[in-house]
């Protein structure tokens, strides 16, 4: 199986037509039909940017699996993980700010009492 055959197989695996794939990765319309053997690094970079789960070794050489096992195949899962991590980080930061705010309010109240005592003298 040649490079172009593997690329077409991947496009089919994604449930896309060639035109939609070309649109997604920024290729001109009909580009894939014109490819004879391989494509340039810039074009491969475009594909990987849009489809990070594609195993480039498989695409170029035919070795290994089509989908990288080190990356989750569902981009929605990746997004959810990132959002959950961010939510925990923001929650922790919020709690830190609340605690700092509480401490500052206590300090302010102490200073107010000191000022009031000095004014009464």
C-alpha cells in the first residue's frame, strides 16, 4: 500500500470525503487526487495539526497502527480533560484568594481597633 492509499484510508476512517478533508487541512480542492507518491512536510504538518491522533509513521511508511496509541482518539475527551484540569486549578486559586482576602480583612480590623484606641487617648 502506498502513501496516498494510506492517506485515503485515513480519510475514509475519519468518515470524511476528500473535499471535506482538503478543506479541513487547508489543501486546495482536488489536491489529493493530484498526489502521486507523497506530500511535503508543510502539508503533513497541516494534517497532524488537525488530526493529532494520526500516526505519521504509519502514514509515511505503513509501519504501526493508523491511530497513535499514545493519544486519545476522541478530541472531545482531550478537551474535557483540559477543562477539568483548568477547573481544578482555578478553584484552588480562587480558594487561595478567598483565604488571603479573609486574612487581610482580619488585619484591617486589627488596625482599625488600634487607630480607634489611639484616637480615644
